[in-house]
């Protein structure tokens, strides 16, 4: 309920909420959470703007509800109500004026990327972060080197390029929140136990993680599985068969 509390307090003081989110999966989880909150009147009726690739990926979710969770199937087939087309949502196609949205009345904005390392979420952040009434809510894992990670670590003076390509210093006055519970990443225990559910692999290749954490995880996984564990360098080639 932390997300709902943040949204409610931000809207009540006349601010706007920016939720940087991954386009596939995470954004839709947030949308469903908002639909439920609106239906229970836990948050005021304000527009929710959906920008970037979230628009396209959500359209795919709506087109194939039979492949989604039982909750979605019940809403679509049982109640004839697609939560992704809720009346509060406005799908943006990239041509709308971000200035008017970012500086207008109270609203919620969901946009990629979830780590604020590119995409429309950065454009909104530049416009919204200097207003102390606003809130930025990080609901995704924030990798090292990303703007989201720096904000999570407490950095409040950011040097970055604006849309014109000029470097500017932004003093972040908006509230920054990190909400856990939406993460789709498995934890250490889950990663260690998963290999036991499949035939023992001869090799396990660790990718898509922070280098230091993969190095420390490598011997744990090797002892747990008895498999050879490889942590390839960027650009390194491996023969898989």
C-alpha cells in the first residue's frame, strides 16, 4: 500500500506523480494496482498518462487476455471490463506536449525506462524534479550507473543533458521514493534452488547482473549445483553446443 499512500499525499498537495517503469510487465502491474485503488476510492480521481513503449505493450496485453493471470481473465471475460482500458488512463503516442502534462494539474505519469536511463521518463523527470510538490516513485530494480540508482542513493544534484543536448544541473526538490514489491527479479535463494528443478546442467552462464554480485554468487552456485559456472566478460564469445 506504500505506492497508494505516496500517490494520495502527492495529489492532495497539488503535485504530480512520475512512475518510471519497465514497459512490459512492471507498468501493467502498476496500472492494475491503480485501477483497484480507484475502484476503492483510495486515491482521488486524476488522469493517468501512459507514455512510451508502455502504450504498445499494454495494447498486446489487452489483445491476448487469455494468456494473462486469472485476475485479468476474470475481469475481461467475467466482468467484461479490461483493466488496461480504464477510464482514468490516457494513452500517449509521443506527440503530446509533455510540458503541459508535467506542469499541469495533479496527475500520475507512467513511462519507461524504469531506471531513468533513457526514454520519456527522463524527459518528465527533467520537467518535474524541481517542484517539491511532485513525487518520483521508483518501482524497478536500479542498476549501477543509472540515474535511478543515484537517486536511490540520495544524490539530489544531477548533471544531465536536456532535450537540446545541453548539460544542465538539476536540483532535485521532488520527493523520491523507492517502492519494493513490484520486482520480478528472483532473490539469491530462488536462484540457488531453481537448478534443482531441472536436469543438472553441465554449465551455467551468469549474465545480466552487476559484475561484483555475479562474482560473489558464482562459487555459491557452483557448490550448490556441481555445475561449472561461467561469468563472461562483455563482448566475450562462448560456444553453447
